[in-house]
C-alpha cells in the first residue's frame, strides 16, 4: 500500500518540513540527527546508538533493496545490529516502494509498520542536514496528518545505556578463548566478528 498522508517534521526552533508518510502512521518525538552512509539503513535503524533519535539520511533514497530476514547465529542477528529498531523515526528525500535484492524478504515500509516506527519521505534532506550541521542536533517531533500531536522528547535525560544493554549475562559462541564484553549498547556485528574468530563471548551489562 502506498501511503499519501502528509507528515510534518517540526524542530524545537520552529523550523518545519513537510513530507509524506511511508511507515507507521503515528506521532513521535526525539533528537534529530543525520547519517551520511550510502547504504546500510537496516543496520542504522537497529543500531543501539540511535536510541531515542529521529534519523535523517543524507543519501537521497531509502527502501530500494528492502530489508533482510530475521535470522540468528550464536544468539545474535546475522544482518541487524540488535533485535529491534532503536530509532524513533527515519527521514528520507525519497522512498522506493519497489525493492529488489536477493536477500530481501519484505519492504522497508512493512518492517517499520511491524515495529510501529514512522517514516517520512519527500523532505528536502539537504536543507535539513545543513540546518542541523549549522545549529547542531536538536529535538524534533513528527506529526502525521489527521493524527495526534505530541510533545518534544529529550532522550539525553534518560539512562540510555540502561535501555540498550542486556538485562542478564549472555554467552555467545563456544571458542577456546573467552572474552568478557561489557555491553553499553553493543552492536551485534562486534559479537559476530568475535565468534567467527573462535572466541567465546560473555556479554554483561555495565551495571551487573
């Protein structure tokens, strides 16, 4: 289904950008930041370092290669950086409703809807990125046409490490050598790289 509802990104300094919704049609708020990567939006969305943030992509298109399946090895995802999306929303200049990739099992919009994450396209992300670069990351909120408004939310007022780190001690791999990994929001790729080298990883949070 191709969404045509208008969506608005409102910054705390009053600047507003209008686009269209392609994700979950709900209001949200967070810290607005930008990412300059040309590929890797599934990895960025699931990166714990983006907890509580609205991610702006400078590359002009999203969704063209869909998203890979959820598959695990040694109890970590093979394709993602965590087990769910951490961004509050994602913003793009354009969205491709038709995706093509041999690994993809569904479109990005479907994944965003599954995890209740808004997405906006049709935004002048070049102007938005220049604004953020000149004024610094700032709080923002996304409001969908016909939906409820919401207040601004500052993730930096929360214990973000406590939100993104493991709650129990976990063990990954079965190598001869053991590494203790203190989880402050670790990416799954770090664990994958260690276990592929024959290392047993004991993962624990900073508070345990």
